[in-house]
């Protein structure tokens, strides 16, 4: 029983980590808390649903298109909501207010399109197969989710720490003006980071929509609350921290819901977060600024 729930928690935590990576990447590079990130997840799920429903394309194609369109939506958010404030040297509060406004607009559009209804993927979108190994019941869907998330996380780490573009991203995170003197184009870095963040959110949206077979205009709001915990717990702007904290959050939330109380799971989770921050106020890991110093 415990091992089964531990496995379920890892699957949930993997999706939390995937979604939170985009949020923490944008914060680590731009020091922007993008509260519209949950709306990007929701639109990624919507796009994946519409593609499967109306075009008949397979789920992998819907996932890929959901990632691409989620990435471009995130870039548009930057151009409309954040770049004008950057050029006017707006403070953190103005960017937060701007992202809240963008989030409400995206949610309102989705609400109007769906008629405030919860939508479902067509039957048979993902095959239902259950395997029994070592006393555990593991579904093909769980295996696919963990494998897909692992591939995306590894790809992001290779991009950030093994490519020239990743070096430029970390250089801008450390000191934008110095990076410009070294020939780095900050605008291209902005495009990259927002696109990657949106693509990861879109992927998380499609995965969650298929896993629960439910797509709603409100689905991003609940995940954003968990993402805040992941970002703070892992260390503001820390990419490895977001992965570890996402897995930890998923496991703790699942175990407390099953063995203690589903109604108290959030209270226990935030209590653990409070105690941990008393010991490590900066979170589990250093942020991207500190990671950039290892370039």
C-alpha cells in the first residue's frame, strides 16, 4: 500500500516539477513572478484537446503542438505584459499586476469558448493498460508520464548547462549588462526562456488533461498554488531545486491524503514548508543566479 502510493506521488510530483520549471526559469532569469503561467498550462490543455477532438491527430502530435503553441503564447505574454514594463524599468509589483491582468483575460476567453464547462478527451485517446510488477499496479499512462517528463527535464538541463545558448541564459541571469558587453542579445534570451517556460507549461497541461480526463478553464489556478510551493521550497530560480521540490511535493501530498486526511494534506504540506524555511530560508538549492557563477 505504501509503495503503491509512493509511486503515485512520484507521478504527480513529476508533473508538478515540469510545470514549475517554467515558472522558476522565468523568475531565475528575469526576476518576474509570472502569475499568468497557470493560464498557459490551461491553454496548452485546451489546444491538445481541440487537436485530438477536431483533427483526429494522435496524442503525441497534440502534445507537441500544445507545447509549441503554449511557448508562443508565453512569448506573446512577455511582449504584451512584461516587455513594455522592462523598457520603463517597472518594479516587481507592476509586473505582478500585469501578469494578473493577463491571466484574467486568458481565463475569460477560455471560459467563453468552453461555456464554463469541463471538457474531456475522446474515449480511447490513451490506451488503458495495467501492469502488475513487484506487488505494484503500474499503468501504461503512469509509465508514459514519468518517461515523458524525464526526457523534457533532461533536455532542459542539457540546454542550460551544456550548450552555448544555455550559457547565455545563465549569463543574463547573473548580470544582464555584463552579458551585453560580451555580445549576448538579451532579447533573444527573453524569447528563449519565455518560449521554453510556455512549452513546459503546455506539456504539463496536456498531460494533466489526459491523466484526469478533464480540461477546465480553471485548471491552471489550482496547479499554480502547488507551483508556488515548489518554487519557494526548491529555491527561488533554482532549476534542480524545482525538480526535487516537485517530486517531494507530489509524494508528501499523496501520502498525507491517503494515510492522514485529504482535507488536511495542504495544511500539512504548508506546515512542512514553513518548518523547512525556518532552517533554510533560501530553499533547498541556490537560484539560477548562483548556478550561473559556475559558468
